[in-house]
């Protein structure tokens, strides 16, 4: 079979509808139709027809004056069904609750999604200055402990190929955007057995993360978010990493026993 024959045949209208949904999701609220036109580059007439259809199907909700649009409830229903269908997630949530009890920190469960990590579950600490991250949040893998734990599962060439082309975008002044520096950090992660990050996506917060080894290479990881002072204390991060590794291994064993791959 030729390479050309393997290329997917895209349906333009479906592709455009999905692009609109992605832009609206990134906007995190209502966005003017004029701005949606600018970001998508679609012809105005085609965009308006598409929006009328998506509004009628309850995927998009217009503002009172019709000049702005945002995601509607059906998008939430479909997104939630992804979580409902994930066989690993109920076991993962129970594990997060145990880790939160053992560490006192906010705990996250995420999956590698291309060059990003997708947050699937979170259990927050009740302590002040807690770190929060909503389910469905998607962050560049290179800027999170979760992502770096998963990238370290790959070879250096595989990890670099997975990253977006061109310069890496900084989320904070401490985000590692140099590919060589990132490669060195991933090598340190492989040797250490867990990843760390300090303010690379959220100021004042650091994270420790380990993979859940029920797949090879791992696709899922667990992290603890903590105040920066704790994250920069090697004794604290070593202690938290030990707790994470114990629970991650136990979770992986349970998932494999249940036939979840």
C-alpha cells in the first residue's frame, strides 16, 4: 500500500466542526464570532452556516445578541462519556484518594495525549495554598512532571519526535524550552525513577510524578502538587516519590489483574 493511500480522507465539514469545538474549548468562555473567524480562517459564510447547525444541535450556545458563542452542554455530556468508558479510571480515583491521605497533597491522574497530558482525575487537599487542576485540562508534556515522567519512558529520539516542531512555548519563566536541556532532564528522570518540576506551568507550585506501569511504554501517570518550598526540598520529594511509586505499582498490578490494558 502506498503512503498516499494510507493518508486519511478528511471530510471538510466534519473537520471544520471539530476545529470550531477545539477553538471554543481553548477559549474557556464566550468568544466573539469575529475572533472565531480569525482563529479558524474559515470563510465567513461557511462559518456562519456551521455555527447555525451546531447551535441547533446544542453543541454551541450563542450570546443574547448573537455576536459571541461558547460551548454548550452537549459538549460536556460527550466529554464525560470518555471518563465513564475508561475502565482504569475508577481504580485510579481510589488510588488518588489513598495517596492524598498518605501525603496530604493534591494528587492528579493524567494520560499522554500526543505532545500533551490530559488530566483525567484530581483529588484536592483541604490544606491552604492547595494546587488545583480541573479534569479535562490539557498541558504540554514538557512543562509538567506528569508529562516528563511519561516522556522519559521513551527513547530520546522518540520523545523529541513527539514534541511540537519548532521552539517550545514557555508557560512561565521557569519552563524548560531548550530541547537539549529537556533531554538532559528526561535522562535524569530515567535514572532517578520519578520526575519533578518547579514552577514550570504554575507559579508557586512544584510537582513530583511517576508512571503507572500497566502499559509498555506507560501512557498514564500520577503526580502530587505541592508548595514550591516543599517541591524544592529533596528529602520531601524523595519521600513523596516513594509513596507514589508504591501506589502506582499496586494500581498497575490491579489493572493488569483485571485485564485492563
